[in-house]
């Protein structure tokens, strides 16, 4: 009987442009597709609750695409996979190269264990545009600034063309037993809080490809101008697809790049570049979710204020755009990039609460919670990251709302208790007079909170804290 090969799926839950699956199919051997759920990863970063919800749906779709053949196991992949290989008599294990540093370390252990069993590790291209570590400065160093990093990426040319889904796959007839998907306990049950996620998303490769096609034919043309408007559907919303590998960045790159020469094309490719840069940074600083890249920020004089943190999480800060973003997140597991920046800035600068706390909240609530993009986003806002926004640039949330949600559509959707206020007051309800509030049916302090902090005072406090950090660090 022909020895089977194992294909180990990780964050690449798709059939198309999957180098590991492609190579396994090309070998003509019977395939055993495997997914291993590790609820105790070495970096301690088990996917958060919203991402686990997504993972459940994505695994169900992958399994359906594989004719129900996906073998699910639980444990450490570097122990589970060699066990399976031994049980099945498999001679080759295919997977795609890891991009998260702790997975890179585990993969090295896996390769050694397989070699000891006489099993070949066949490792395909990673889910980045360029292999991690390949984009270097002229002197061979690591980039810390995005623009020159991206210039070198662009100079290296287009990434490889995406591979098609295997035309034919044969499966090992009596493969090993696995766990039922429900046994992985990825979905919330008591209570099931995920109805908003269900309403907003359909995980899985088919829906991902439809979303990509829809974006390229639709919003991409105006992406350069509309991407900063949370009130419009101006971005691709592909982030959870990329996070779980329902799409590869190569597929998104090529679909974008071949969509014409509109202004949106290069701007969208550049956003994929930020994902690339985030993984480049994570490779240099695996602890980025905890440790500021600029070491001086470790001594930042953060406050402790559990009540303010709770109000922020619940979208009850009294600043409507901040609250709209946080409620969009809670309801749908996703937040527009502009709202992410404003909400993160508010936590860090207005409330002076540690960015790590905000990162952890996003980690638990985002369906796209990403080991690289999330800490890089937070450190960018905090000013402690590579090529970050300077700390002293403090967003004025009301002004941000006036610029990026000019008609108030986004704010009204997520903060409906203010919906009847005219737009001039919607973004600054504390400036409304009693008659204006009464006409809109708003009781400030009852239906909607007074601002947690005054913008000017909070800004002054943030700048003072930053100055103290500067003095402390000499
Ligand atoms: C505080 C904060 C936290 C963030 N956390 C995450 C996270 O956990 N996961 C995540 O994918 N993105 C994160 N981002 C980046 C960005 O907000 C999202 O990638 C984007 O909003 C996703 O929407 P989209 O798919 O419509 O993006 P598009 O604008 O259509 O961009 C296409 C893709 O490019 C990548 N991308 C876009 N912007 C960025 C960026 N600034 N940094 C890195 N990659 C980017 C994403 O993969 C995205 O799907 C964060 C940003 C901030 C400010």
C-alpha cells in the first residue's frame, strides 16, 4: 500500500495557494489533512474568544472542502504530528513555514523529531509576501522604518503567483480518528454571545474569495480616499481572512495589483506592506505584545484605573466616536482602522492606561486579532514602536469624528442613544444645551455618559507624563 503523506494546516486554512497542500497533491500520495489545536502555546497567546469563534467556522469550511477528511487533534504539534506520522506510516509531512517566532522554534523541534523517525519535513512558502528575514537594509540589518522597508519589498518585485487549488486529492482510506470540531470548544456556549459575529461574517475560503472579488471590483477604486471613513464600506475587511489564511497575502496582492492602475491599487498594496512590516518586527522582537520596542517606554508612568478601563471596554467614555468603535468591536469582532487608532489613542493618552491592556482587550475581542498586527498597531499609537506616531501627537476624538464621520452615520449606528442629535452636537454632546438634549431625547449622565475626561486637561496630563518619562530617562 502507498504510504500516505500528512498535510498539517495551521494559520493557512485554505485549499487554493496552499504550497504544502499543493506539494502533497503533486506527490500523488494519499493525503491525511491534520489540524492541531494547541491551547497552551509557548508564547501564551492562545487565540482570544472572538478569534476562536472565527477559527471554528473556518475549520468547518476547510473540513467541508476536504470532503470531511480533516483530522483534528489537540496538543503540541511537535508531539502530535510525529505520533500521527508513526501511526500512519507516513513518510512525508507537508506544512507551510511559520511566521510567528514561537512557531518557528517549535517547527525546528518538529523537524528534528520527524528526522529521528525517518520522516521528511517538506516545508512550503510562508504566508508573507517575502520570506521573513529576507528584506534587509543595504548593510544587512533589520529595518525599523516602514517606508524604506516597503521600497525594498517593492523593488524585489511581485510575490509568486498564487497556486490553484489541487485539481485532484486522494485521501488515505482508513486514516486515524480525530476529535469532533465541537470537542475543541472554540465557540462560546454559555452564554453564546456571538450572534453579532454570525450576523457580520461568514468564515471560510469560499466567502473569503467572494469578499476579495467584491472588494477588487468595488471599493478598491476609491480606496485611497475612502479608506479613512468608518461610515463607508471603503476597505476590504479581509483582515480575518488573512489572519487565518483563508486567503494568502499573495492572492490579495495579485488580485489588487492586476485590478488596473487606479490610485487605490498602490495604497492597498502598501497596507499589505504594513502587515509584512509587522511580521518583520515580530521576528526581531517576539515579545512585542508585552515589551515596548523603545526600551525607555518601559518606565512610562501609567495610571491604574479599573473603572475607566471598564468604561472604555464597554464604549461608555462619553466620546461618541471612541464609543462607536468599541461597540462595533464588541458587536461584530471588527473595528475600522480609523476607529482603532482613535480608541487606542484615547486609552493610552486620555486615560493614561497601559497600551498592553488595550492590546489584550483587542486580542480577546477582534476576529482578526493578529500576533503581529495587533501589538504593532498598539505600539504605533503609543509611540513606543518602530516608526510609530509620536506620543505628543494626541488625537482630539471630536475633531477626528468631524473629519472621518462627517455626517455622523457611523456614530449614530453604534451609539443610537445619540442618533437624534444634529451632527454639530453628535460628536460633542456635552456642548448641547438642555433644550437641544431634550429635543433629541438624550439625558446626559443617564442615557449617555458625560466625558470621562476633559480633552484639553487629558492632553496636558499626557504631555506632562511624557515629559516626566523624558526626564526619568535623562
Ligand atoms: C490599535 C490597532 C490594533 C490593530 N490590530 C490589528 C489586528 O489585530 N489584526 C489586524 O489584521 N490588523 C490590526 N490593525 C491594523 C488595521 O486596523 C487592520 O488590519 C484593518 O483595519 C483591517 O481592515 P481591512 O481588512 O479592511 O484592511 P484594508 O485597509 O483593506 O487592508 C488590507 C490588509 O492589509 C493589512 N493591514 C491594513 N492596515 C494595516 C496596519 N496598519 N498594520 C498591519 N496590517 C495592516 C491587513 O491584513 C488588512 O486586512 C490594528 C491597528 C491598530 C491601530
